C-alpha cells in the first residue's frame, strides 16, 4: 500500500474521529452538568488532535478504492474502541484493555460489560456508554457517508458497500448522502419518541435518555445494576421497551417508507417471519416461566416477551435472571440468540433474511432431487434470487459458525465450562451482550483475562461487520490488488 493510500485512510479516520467527537458532545454536556474536568480535558485534546490530522491532510482527495474502504471500515471500529477506551479510563479509572472491551462493546452495540457496580459509575461514564451505542447503532460509517459524499461520491459508495449489512445494500434515494441523512432522521425521531414515553412512564430524564439510546441502537447498556429489572413493577416501561426493541430490529428503510405513507416495507417475508418467530418464542417462554413459577400469567408474559425481544433484537437488556428458568427456557432463548434481527436494522446476529433464503434453497434442492428435469426458481418477495446470493449466504453461515467455534473452543481450552464458552462467543459475535453460565444476565465479562477480552472484542467487530469485511483482510490476494 503506497503513501497516498495511507494518507487517504488517515484522513478518513480523522474525519470519523471528528464525527465521534461531535457525538460525544452529549457526554460533554453531562460532564459540565455533573462536573468532570478529566473528560472535558480529554475531549478537547482528542478534538484538537483529529482537527490537526485532518488539516495537515486537507489537500488529500478522499477517492477511496474498495480495498481502501474495506481497510478503513475495519480500522474505524478499532479507532472507536481506542477513543472510547481513553474516555472510560479518565472517567472511571479502568485499564486500557477493559476500556477498549467496553468501548468496542458499546460502538458495536453488543452490550457486554466489564463493570460490576454500574449504578455507582459517574454520570458521564454512563452517558458515554449509551452514546457509543447510539453512534454505533446506525453505523458510524453511515453517518460519515453523508459527509464524505459531499467530498467524493465514489468514496462514499465504496464505504456504503463495505458497511451495509444484510444480503445487499439498499439505497432509499439516488444520492447516498440523502440516504444517510434520511436514515438518521428516522433513527433520531424514534429515539426522541422513546425518550418521551419513558419519561412519561416514570423514568427521570437521565435514565430515559440513556435507555432510549441503548434501546433504539439495540445495544443494552443500562444505568442500573439490575438493568430494566429496576423497573420490573412498571409494566408500561417494560412493554414500551419491548416495542421499541422490536421495531429497532426491523429494517429502518421500512420505517422511512412508513413515514412517507408507504407500508410495503412491513409486508416483506423477512418482517413476517421475524414477527412470527418472535411471537412464538415469546409465548413458549411465557408459558414455560408461568408453569415453572408462582408468577401471574401477565407477569410471566411481560418478562418473556421482553426477554425474547431483547435477545432476538440483540439488545441485551434483562429484567430477570432467565438462566434460572430451567433447561427448556434456556433452549428457547438460545434459539432467539441464533435468529437476529432484519437486514438494514440496528440489530446484530445472522439476520432473518438469510434463514429465509436458506430454507427456500433447501426446499429448492428437495424439489430438484424429486423432479430433476423440472425448472424451479428461488424467490424472496416475488423477486428471483440468483446463484451469487445463495453462495454468499452459504459462505456467511460457514464463516459465522467458524468464527463462533474458534472463539468458543479457545475459551473452553482456557478452562471455562462449555455453556459459558459457547454463549460468550455467540453473545460477542452476534452482538447480543449477555449469555449463559458465567456471562449470564446477572453477571459480566470482567473475569476474562486481557487477551481473552481482546479476542472477544475482535469477535464483536467481526459480527458487527458481518464476517466478510474482516476475514478478507487475512486473504493474501487482498493485499496484492
């Protein structure tokens, strides 16, 4: 890679650093209200550093190639982890590795934490964690695309292809900067609505803002040790959060269309199957909890719908320690962990659309076996799916399983039990947050060694970028292009 490419990447990272600093104005305001001079100083130094980098490279044109864009996208999440780590170090006194883990978990909207007494953390630290979620939820790159498109449309298109999740990248307007702006408008609007409802229903402004940021981004960081269990006797808050976690797991393009009066986005096969699976798993878990406890049916259903919504949307909030509900309940929740949200949402996981494609392909293969001379096609929403998409989906499943297996086997070989190892891997790569065993909803990830935390952080980034964008860096031909 030549000097010009390196200069372009550094300029891009400086620009994204400034985007992050712009987002950190929210915790900066918090630091003024509750006075935290350390964060104020850190914020000023970081901002000046990125401004300096950007202006010394001012004349460098951001005409990123696909190769440069892929490398830049990977580096963005590492950069976010480093910036966030420094902020957490100065506000809460954690080590760099712990801060990096927490920061990557925040920006990737995983929600796994190393903090034990969350309620005792400084207010600016709590706001930092939630703000990282909110910035990472819609994607730092998507926000950056709107700015970069003003400089160079080709570069923004390369980044859009590298960052977009799901089977294909969807543009809702001809211009990418408008697509990015419109998605963020919808994102902000839903967040504001969530904040308002939580405040009306009993939260104070600080808790409402933090939990709305963590909900709409499907992140899961809370301001309380008990997470949403702190409000377990306020069903309005629990059902409101369940609703917003669920809609945040749907494609935001569908929400944008709905605001324009077009509800066709909600009629897709992916949305239909997501809602069917969500409702069935919630009902199943509700009845399991009801018949195995002394709780009322309403209480059981409230917490079960909340739990499945939290897990399937990869948010990671908790109201009760569901790992104590028995083996059948754990099995149901494991299924939800493997599902994930919709493509184009803030949720992580495998994504429902890939399951739709794989099951249709399975049906296709069975038909071809039974009727070898007949001609069939695979369609999703009445649109034919070509062989390239099928190959891509199959390869993704393989990479996803392989990544989880490697991390799980590494943790198991390090001495942890199978349930902890497997669920910690799934919770990290799926950007879910809590798992089972030692990383259950009532526990945290603080006990892992520094090396294990770094590996789990890498797993979060791989999951956030949906495998290919990270794995391609280990392919020698990528560096020869």
